[in-house]
C-alpha cells in the first residue's frame, strides 16, 4: 500500500513538474478578412507579466508552461485566449471586431479596468491611428474635435500666440478645466496664456499637439467631473492618452494635405493686389512619422519609440468681391491684409517603456519626450495713412517689409514668431506585495518654454534698421510625485476595490524679458510708437519667478454590491501653498437592469486651482503721447494696482456636477449610450477689460494708484463668473462583419447650453453699468457662452471589403452668435448703418452648418496601406461675420474679421493623401 501511495505521489510530482516546465511556443497570426499576416499583435501569458508581440511577418515566439493560456489581442479584433496544452506551435486567425464595443478602459476606475459600456460614468475611446488615417487634420486636438461628441476646438488666427498652441475644450467649459493624463499620469500645461482675441481667454491648457499621434495607441475621454479622483482641473472630465507598447514592428507613415478654397482664397479676390496670398492650394502640410518597439529581457519588457516631423504653410482668406450690392461682398480689409492661419514646423520624439525586474513582482516603467515647434503668424496690419506713428521716419529703407497697394497707401504686416519647446520624463515602479496589494510609485516632470519673437516689423521710435526682435516669453515647470495603492477583496459583497494614495506636486512659472529694443521708447518727443509692433516684448517689470507646492491625499472605494450593482465613492483633500486647501467628493453608481441594459449616474464636487500663470501673468504696453510716457498693463494678482482695484487673491474655481444616463446593447452589433449632465461652476477666473486712469467714474483711490505708477490703463485676472452647463451626450455604434464585408455606422452627438448665473463685480470696479460692462463686457460673455456650439453631432458610415475601406463623415455645428466691439457710442455694442440712419446691434449670427468628409483606404499588401480623401469636401464655411446693412464695420470683431474661428473654421476644403508602411 505504501509503495502504491509513493508511486502515485511520484506520478503527480512528475506530471506537475512537466506542466510547470516552460516550453517555447511559436506561431503566426493572420487576419480573418484578408488572410494577411498581422504585425504588432500582443501575445501574453494569461495571469502573468510575460508577453511579446508579432513581428513584421506576424510571427511570435514566447516562453510558457504547458498548462498556460496565451492571450492574443489587437485593436479592432476580438481577443482570443488559447490553452498551450503542451503544443509548441500555435497559429491564430483573429476575427475582426471593428465596433470595439467591449474595450476595457482604465480611466475613471482604480480597479483593473472595466468594459466601457459597464462603467459608472461615460468614457469615449478613440483609436488614434484609425482616426488619423481617415483625415488630413494634423494635430490630435483637431482629430478629437471630429471623433468625440463633447470635445471642441477652434483654430485661432492672429491672436498673440494662440495661433501656435492647440487648446481644446470638453462639455463647453474652458481649456484648463479638463485634466490631461498620459498613461494615467498628470500632463503639464503650456506656459502660454491666452489673453487676446481667443476662446478660453485667460486660460492655459495642455497643448496636445506636443505629443505625436503615432505614439498614441488610444485616447480615453472620461466625460464626468473627476476632481475627487484625480485632483485639480478635472471639472469637465479627464483625457487619458495611452501610449503604444508594441514591439518588433517598424511602422512609417507619410501624409500630405492642402486647402483648395476657391470661395475665399485671397489670390482669387478682385482686389488681390491689396492682400498677400499664396497659390491656388495653400496651407500645404507634410507629416512623416515612424514608430518601433523592441523587447527587453524575457519577461515582457519593451521599449517603444516614436519620431514625428510636421510642417504646414500659411493660409490666406478674404472676400473676393467689394461690390456694395453683392450680399457676399465686403469692403477691403484694412486691419488684416494677411488673414489666415500661421505656418509652422515641429519635430517630436516620444518613448514608452516597461521592464519587469527578474525574480520579482515589480516592474520599472518610464515614458516621455521632446517637442520643438517654431511657428510664424501674421499680426494686424500697420498702414501709413491711418497710423503714421507706427512707421519709423526712415521706413523707406525697408523695401522688403513695406508694400504699396494700388491706391498708393503703404503697409507692413508684422509677424509674431514663437519657439515652443516642450520636454517631459516620467519614471516609476509598480508591483504587488503581500496578499495582493498593488502599488505604483512614480515621478513625472514636464517643462514648457514659450518664447516670442517679432519679425518683419519695427520699433518705430528706434528706426528702420532693426526688423527682428527677441520679445521674451514664459516658462512653466511641473514635477509630480505619486503613490497609489490598490487592493481587491473578492469576498466582500461581489467584490471590493479599495484604493488610496498621495501626491506631491511642485510648480514653477517664469516670465523673462525681451531685448531692450522690443519694448523701449527711443523717441523723447513721443511722435513715433515705442516697442516692437505686433507683439511688444515683455519688460523687466513683467518678469516673474513664482512657485508653489501642492500636497494631496485620496481614498477610493469601488464596490460591486451585487453582480448587477456597482458603487464608486471617492474623496480627495489637497493643500496649496499659495491659496489654501480644498476637499472634494464623488459618488457614482451603475445598475445592470438586464445583461444588455445599464443605468448609471454620478454626483460630486470639483475644483480647479488658479494657475500660476493666471496669478503671476504680467504684460506691459508702453504708450507715448506728447512726450508723456505711460503704460497699459495686465497686472499680476499681487500687484499694488490689483489691490487698489479691490481684487482679492485668486482662489479655486469650485464646481458641482451630476450626471444620469444609460447604456443599451440590444444585439451584439449595436450599442447606445445616452448621458445627461449638469455642471455648476462658481468663481471662474476670467481676464477683465481695461480700466482707464482718466475715467472720472472710478474711485479716486484706484485712479491715483494708476497715475502714481504712470499706468494709463490696467486689466486683471479675477474670480468673476458663475456658470451652469447642461447637456446631453449620445453615442450610437453599429458594426457588422459579414464574410469579407464590414459595415459600420457611428453617431456621436452633444447637445448643450450654458448660462452665466452671476458676475462677481469687485466693489470698486462695478459701481456703474458702464464699469460693469468694462469689467466683463457683453462681448466677452458671448465668448464664454460660445466655447462650444449648442449642438454638434457626427454621423460616420463606413464600408469595408477585404483590404478596401470607404467612409464618409457628416458633422453638424449648431448656431452660434457673437458680438463685435461696437463703435463706442452705446453701453452694449452697436454700429451705425452704412447710410447713417440708425444704430444696429453689433451682432454676428453663424447659422448651423454641415461639413462632409470623404475618405478611401486600401491595404496594397501586408506591408503597405494607402489612403486619400477630402475634409469638408463641399467647401462649407461659417457665415461671414458682419451686420447686414453695416458693411463698413465688418472687421470690428475678432482678429480674423468676418472669418472668426467658429464651427469648422474658415479654411474650407482640404485634400489629403497618406501612405503607411509596416516592416
């Protein structure tokens, strides 16, 4: 009997040893549609960190035990789990699943992730590679504008630097009210502050264009307030960029695009001699990117690196006719002869890496990159007959800058150049200790430098010999250290995930002055204007070097009360060294009514700390009249001028938000998500209008302070506005594969409205209706309300057959109305009619418009794919912005005049072609 027991024990030992012994498994992965091998497919051992990916020929090799399971996954295909069962060769055919209905998302949860249709809050997932391949749009911000329902973006033009950054908005709020993460870690914002002629005036957001699209696997957009989970800025939601991890595959993509706009190209105007212009196709753009990843070690380590180069030319837009009787005609544009988008170049390198440490349950990870973007954009035109003081007395020496129009007048077009340099590096360790306690310790550093230059311009008081100026700029550094700990308790109810952690953040903001000639006055008589025309340089008095420290802690519970009912509860406390503390909480829940119908809702509080940029921004314009030198100043929050105006220290913006919605998947090919929301924000930070030292209605204590400092006018950042956003997001996704045919229809819509509930006027600056209008004008209120159209929805039908795909995209932008400056004769903006018979509201109505995109792609071979198409194929433009009957005041609004940056923008039709190679 003992011998039998010993034999059985030895048999089990030998069998177990055999099963535990690792073998090398190889194989090839092909796609079900075209039977071509698939590079870049993720292959991992289930329940471990061991993994690899297929090479350019679809081949893989991995070490696994005989009893292990291999998991094969690739974006756009169904994940397959295959037992090894002692086999050394496993060939796989992946089945297309273009709907991606069951994507697991990491944003909005600290557990291992949930299927996006079963989360407690709405999350969009954008496949960046696929989205970029079907459009000529270059930047991630522009791509997301047409891919996510409540994300909005408008390209600015002639806006003192806003031309050179890409700041988007979520759910109609400001660019700085959405938190951006990379691989779940906080991304630093730009040092740039939007102060003139822009949406999001007074804001500094994250410039998504500094991250190459080729480095991004997908974008997760959490459409719900999440300050209690992630901290400051997450009032509207969170955007998480997930970087690529694939290895052994080298991809190269090249794209070319250009605008063909016969309706408004300046070169087609009957008065083309008055305007600079390019060719029939302008705004030409070229992009080239490459991505490669290689394995590190034998435990699933990788290093993935991306390089990208892009360049784009200027666009030039004006009306073609000046005939008074023609409704589509306008007078000659006297303010912006060179009207359109700026030009630029960019070079970017980004990497992502993970290295499991052998013999441990710990992984070292890192990611980061470098971006350099020099840009060039026209400022407002200077004309001799209108403002001769802006010309040097010897201006005729600069024949390469001055041009004369057919009417004999002389002009020059100052150029604002920027050098935008961005660098970031994140590193950390993550692992598991004890009884399933997961931990993640990281440090993330980012720095952005935004440097201004003036080119082809003058300091009129200096003379004509100098035409290029260093205008100074700003720099922002952010360093964030995080510790996150999670533990899943499977025996608590139907499962509990408990998370807690802390964060320490250091921030520093600098303003550095330009060269003397960029701001100084060299003419004691005051006859000629001082400073670089277009963008006067930052002065030594504007310089800043401020920093602050932020410490925060959070606790997070995610409980499956039953298999049907999920509850999330999060709390977060943060302390800022410059303004104080804040505590925020969030509750979210989801209930599975049936297996395919879920109801979800959330409620919580949020906050956005005033940025160091808003607290410390300072810019001074020198004004000389009759030998009297004075200054027009944007005063920092700590300035004696600001205190004299009665403006307190900036504090956090506070929010309350609630959402309610459902997800429904009646059949495997079709899903619906509908989510309503309300977001109330108090104490929003805005930039005020300019208050004059000569205004007799102002408190003498304030005007005396201005006069004592030789400041003729000043404006300020202040916690001034309370708003309420209400909206509804709808996403309908249908996709079906029948044999070699693929059918897909995606509808994504956002319907929203915003109300300004209250304006918090400082006591000194709000004593009369006129002062209240100066503090926050009716015009500025319209810009706040127009951060997103009241409706925007996209319908994207697509058909594919084997290697061929054709698709269209219809995008509707709802009606928007804005106000001009008016002629100054009335409290709210009005302008006189052309015949002088009446005053009309200086209001611009942009009716709802639909743009149509068309694209084709073809996979020529397993290594080559080609795509081409047209964005805005029917050349649709926003309505021209002018008051009917008052054409003489048509250019009395934003820098682009009648071509304001609304809806789809003013550049018109764009053709594009792309080619991609996989090796």
